[in-house]
C-alpha cells in the first residue's frame, strides 16, 4: 500500500513508521523527492525537514535560489499539513516568504513547519528555516484550501 492510499486516521503513524529520521525519495511529491531531504521529526501539526543545499539549487551568486527556498518551505508545509491526518486534500492559495540571509551550497538547513489554524476550508501554516547555528534564514506563511483534487 503506497502512502497516497493510506486512509485518514492512519497517515501520521504511517509517515512516522516509513519516513521519520530517513532520507525521503519515494513520497507522493516528485518535487519533494528531488530535494532529497531527511524528515527529522513529525507530529500532529508540525514537521521538520533537513536538507543540504546542493549546487543545482543555487543562483548565480552560489547561494540558494529563492525559488528553491520556497520549494523547501512548501514541502515542509505539506508534511505539516499531512500530519493533521484528515480526509481533506489541500492546495496552496498563498505562500508569503521573507528571505533573511543568503545560504551557500554545502550548508545543511532545517525547515520547521507548524499548522497555526486548520479550519473547515482553509489551513494556515508557518515555516521557519534555520542554518546549523540556529540563525533564522527565512520565514514564510501559507494558506491552503481544501480541494477535491486527488493524488496522481
């Protein structure tokens, strides 16, 4: 049974059993799999990912590209929302990101997401990204909406 086939109420425990503490390369997110992150920790409403910034993630200045930082943030937010263990499927309505510091290739960063409010239709989530010295590199908020879309 693949992760996308798991019924509500079992998702969080299955994620913990299959992915927590491991390199994620076979989730239902092809973009997330490309990132090659480690799911460091997950519990209801929160998720922590770590990832090494690779050269192909950088801009012409050899720092993480803003779009790549947003991909990491969006992936962390997705895992945080999945941890809520509901029947709902969500898609992003907004992603507002503040980039605070540049991050060079080779640095392992940590993205921590937290569901602020999960309403009947809208889910509000925040994410903070840190370097190994716990310096806040980026902060983002996102609103996601319940959708009838199904996973492919």
